[in-house]
C-alpha cells in the first residue's frame, strides 16, 4: 500500500470535489492518502506519491491556492528524482490554453526530475458534467502503478 499526498488547485471547487473523491477511493483501496489544501513544500513528503488535482484559470494559469507551492518548488527546491507523481487537470477546451495549469505543474515536476506514475488526465468541463467519473476511472490506472 502506498502513501499519497493529494495537492489541490481550485477556483470554484470542482477540483476540490474531485480531489476528495480520489482521496476517498484511495483510502477505500487501503492506501494512505492525505489531501493538502493550500499546500506548502514543508507539508509534503517526496517519498510519498504526489497526486496533483488542479483546474486552470485566467489564460492557462494555475489557481491562486496552488501558486505558492508551484513558486516554492520552482524557486527553492532541488531535484526530486525519488518523487513519483500524477496530475489530474481540469479545464475547458473552449479556452486557448486547455488544461494549462496542469501542464505547467507537470512540466515543473518533470524539470525537477520526478517521474510520472501515469499519464496526465485532462477533464474537459465543456464535455463532462461530472468530472469525478473520468477521474475515478483514471485513478484505477494510477493505483495499478503504485
Ligand atoms: C475565468 C476562467 C478562466 C479559465 N481559463 C481556462 C484556461 O485557460 N484553460 C482551461 O483549460 N480552462 C480554463 N477555465 C475552465 C476551468 O479550468 C474549468 O471550468 C474547471 O473545471 C474549473 O475547476 P475549479 O472549479 O476547480 O476551479 C477557466 C475558467 C474560468 C471561469
């Protein structure tokens, strides 16, 4: 069984609901999962899996609640080659920078030499009314890798 730190970026709460559903499903499957709101680097353990669930705001930008962690990682963190992670990105394909927030986080973790445990999930709000459904399906693939 694995330890998972869930990191959330949300403006209106959809990503938070998705993160809560993923946390519940991970715990039900016997994993140790902790959801971090407005996470700081010190709250997180790079020996754990990181599950980043974030929406996109502005023009392909990260929500304000996850930005401090992003900046801390970019500016203050050394390489994290031991870290394994996955990103679930909520967005809307009617915007130019589809799921840009998730892409930014994914690119930063790649730069820090972390390894994606599974491919990034993208959930399109213009097609999916209930983002939990594709997210929980995708989680099965993530859980198969941890
Ligand atoms: C002001 C605004 C800007 C947005 N910009 C983008 C964007 O650039 N790219 C994208 O894919 N989605 C964009 N979205 C869509 C949101 O990411 C999407 O609706 C998401 O499900 C919201 O999740 P949240 O409730 O967790 O914030 C934007 C939504 C709003 C309201």
